[in-house]
């Protein structure tokens, strides 16, 4: 009997040892770049969520300064700004591609009617918004049924809103109420609602920030109840609560830099973890990703720590679709660094780096 039991145990252990660990998925990563160096446009990589490694680099599309990318919800189209001042006589451009797995096919390009477009977003119901940084305006395109860009965009001009400060629209994002636009130069978020097919100022037309804050990018928490804004110029994150009808009040401001840091630094990007428990921001200069824990009841932030990006000038960063990895585009050192993310503690552990010329935007095809 003992021999039978022992043989059974050995058989079970043999089967267990021979079982392979579950294979995790592979994802396509699109990389937007600046093309004033060795880069030629938009690139793709294969990201392995078993190892955290990037491989299979390909040039997906030749394009001038595709510094920000957006993929449609149905994964049929990809859009890229052309962050230039000479696409046409009015400024930069935006380009639509059809997307078949990781293959891009050019559909059309249109002028954004403002110089140096730096952000592009989609409404989900046939509209596209572009923030023109130097142009100080926002272009709103209607999309055709195939996802290509329509003609005659609505242009919202921020230059006329202030006679003292210079407008620099940095991010334009659709939300449940309409459109939110961060204006770094005006130290404000401008809010718009749609009426009869045209976007007009909302009831709360402007959310003010401290002079010199420079609001850059934002994200939402608690199902839109909380708004987190990263401020480029004074290295801080502002937290707002949605109190009624999409109107916001400020409830907290936290610094992103170590108190002992001595030097110039400018914030860039901001993202929440998929579960909403942690908030991350990038510091260009200090060259770190700062990590905050999010209070489950109030949405307020508590510092967890910061991690070196193992590079210089971190721009956009992105979490992979599993939420287990965080990737950083370091522009000046021309590398993409990969970190393993502790989903319980929020902390980051450096894994590896991949050299790539002038990366500025990282978008996963989910």
C-alpha cells in the first residue's frame, strides 16, 4: 500500500513539474517620436508580458514629428499629430491611418490651423480634438465613417482670452460633459460643451490655477468624480472634485519633486493605475516617476516614493494592458525603460532598457 501511495505522489509531482506556466499575451507598442535626429516617424515593438522585454522593432510610418498618438476604441484607426509649424501656411498637421493589427495605412492628413500640435484625442462618437501648443488654439475635426479626417474643423482660439499671458493649449480631451483643454500659458483649464454641433464655453468656463503652474496633462479618478492635473512649470499635481454639473473645486495640491532636489525640473505626463489605487507622474530634470497612493474615499494623494527613469527627460509613459509594467520614453537619452509595477504597493522596479531615437509617446494596442 505504501508503495502504491508513494508511486501516486511521484506521478502527481511529475505532472506538476512538467506543466508549463501560463503564457501571458504579447502586445504591440506604438512609439511616437521627434524626427529631427535619427528617427523617421512612428515605430512598433512587440512587448512580452512574460518577461517585460521589447523586441521586433519596425518603422510603421514615415511622418514628421509624430509626437502624440491616439488609437480608436474599435482599433481600426490610429491618429498622429505632426508637431511642426510648416505643414501648411497655418501651422502643423494631424494624420489619420487605418490600422490592421500593427500595420498602418495612410488615409489622409489635414492642417490643424495652429503651430506645433502636441496632443490628439477622440470622442468615441466621431470627433477628434487637437491641441496646438504654439498656435494657442484647439482644432475639432469630424471623422468620416472610415475614420479619416473630415474637412473644415472648428477652431477654438485661446489667444483672445487673455491680453497679458500667452496661450499654449497642451491637451484637449473629451469627457462626459464636453471638452476639457489645459492651457499651460493661461494657467487654466478651459471647458466647453456641445450645442447644435458646435463647442461653446461651459457653465464653468475656466478652472484657474496658481500663476506659473502651467497645467499640462490630466486624468480622471473615481469614475470622473476626481480630476488630477499635472503642472509642468511648478512641478505639482492639482486635485479637483467634481461637485455638480461637471463643475470642479480644488481640494489638494502636492509637489512632485523631492524636497532636496536642487535644479530645474518640468513635469510631463500623468496616469492612474488600472485599479485607480495609484497615481504616477513624470519629472523631466529630476528624471523620476513619482508615485502617489490614492485615498479610496476622498481621492486625495499620499506620497509613496519616486523611481529614477534610468534616462534623461522622461516625456510620455504608459502602463501595459495588464497593469503589471510601466514603460517610460526618455527623449534626451533616446531610450525606453521598462519597470515592473508592484500592484499592491504601487512601487516600480527597473527591468531593462531599449535604445530608440527621440521617443516621446508610447501607446499600446490593447
